[in-house]
């Protein structure tokens, strides 16, 4: 069954040692565009994250937000940056000499300067923590995939309804086409009678004129191809893999046939049917843009 490119998934778990949260959301995109926001210490695992997400989604602009808080004892550390502190002291010493002023710097004041004291994570093996991230990511992806499948079902139902409507319009076109030829024959005969009176016209000439007209407005090939495209689209909608691009191509071909019918239409009623046909096909194309 088709999946929408719009979706949302989230998983969060907390215990006394840590809190992990993964949130995934996506919108339409031609390709699979992943944007990952995560703690810096997991940057080395970005490709692993991408590969995991691609198991669940083939297309879409996907934003992934990962947060990890370590509550374990010794999880955080305070680091003194001696080189930065020395730089500050050298600058203060030079300023004191240049302006002949006394320096009143104390250690408590020095450590307040930016980057002299840095609060960071204690040295731990990030790969061990990433195992927790990976498990949470898989669970978030499952809810993400489920939401896309649910929206995909709604898209399927809507497209199927529109396809049924298009088939009804095609039936109306097929019913109307022979009537146009019959009406044209009658109009032609009435015009000849009006111009020639009782003089009879050669039936062969009349038949030739009607045949040329009928061939010019014939849309049988277009309606047959339209029905074939609809059948192809219905079977494609049931496939499990990513089919958005193929469905878009089929919709383009359907629109091409509708344009040909409209260009051949030599009748107000048939033109109306062709416009309705194009309108419904365009609605389907808009929905297809949401399909993975």
C-alpha cells in the first residue's frame, strides 16, 4: 500500500541513568533529504542514523531531532582551559603596563571569563550510549512509518474515488461521441435541403463528408488509453515500494489524453466533459505529489 511523504514519529524513554528522545517529521520532497540534529558527541554515527531512517522512508524532506541526557553519577565534568586563561592574563598584564594601572584580577574573577571553565560530558565511550540512541531511533521510525501509512491510506481512498469519477466521465464521452456524428449528419442534410431545395445530393459525397468529420472528432483511441492508464494506476497504488514518481508519470499521460480529447471536441457538451476530465486528473496529480 502507498505511503504519504508527510508523517510524524516520536519515542522517549527516561530512567534514573538517562533520558533519550527521538522525534521525526517529514514533508514532501523529490528525493530523500535528511536533516539530523543531535548532540555533538554522536556526530560520528550520522551515517548510521541515515541508514536506519532510510529503512523506513525512501522519499521526503525528513527532520530528525535526537536528545540525550545522562543522569548517571560523573556524567558531567568541569574542565579548566589553561591556555585560554593564560591568554587573558597576558592581555591584562600588557594593558596594565600600557596604561600604568594596577591589575586586580583574582582567580575567582578569572574563571568567570568565557571558555576558561567549560562544563562538558565526562569521558565515556559514545558507542555504548549510541546503542541506546539506535534503539530509540528504530522505535520512533516505526511510529513515523505508521503515520505515513495511515495518511497513505487516506490518499489511496481519495485517488480511488477520483478515478471512479473519471471513469464515469469517460463513459459519458463515449456515449456522446456517436451522437455528435448523428447530429452533424442531420445538420448537413438540413443545410443541403435549405440550399438546394428538392435537388438530391449524391449520398456518396454526403457519406464522405460525414466520414471525414467523424474521423476528425473520434476520441476512441484516447478513451481506450485513458482506461488503460487508470487500470495501471490502480494496480500501482497497491504496490509496496515507492511509486510516487511512476504515479506522477501515469497522471501526466492521462492529462495528455484529456488534452487531445478537448482539442478534438467540436461540441459544447463534449468540451464540458473534457474540462471535467482535466480537472479531476489535476486533482489526482496534486494528491500524488504527497505519495512516497
